[in-house]
């Protein structure tokens, strides 16, 4: 954690939950992600850059297997 800059408001976040289903309609896996409430932000006031971190477990396993 770092201290909040003066005169800056923290941006709220919310959790998004989804259920991924197969063709039979059965739940295949659950997905959850944490997203910023960007409708509160104002461009060039609250942010200058946008980052979208997305990494699937399969991708991480592939990178670790390749490195080993």
C-alpha cells in the first residue's frame, strides 16, 4: 500500500461474477474479476493510462512449463 496523493479520490471497484457453461448447459467453471467503476472517472483528471491485466490459468501454466 502507498499513501493516497493529496486532493485525489480513490476509485471504487466492483466484483463481476460469471458462470461459464458447456453446450449442455452445465456449469463448466466459475469466473470472477475485479473491475474499476470507470463511469466515475474523468479523463486526464483521475487517470492518464489504462491497464487491463488478463491472464488465464492455462497461460500461466504454459509459461511456467516452458521456463522449466
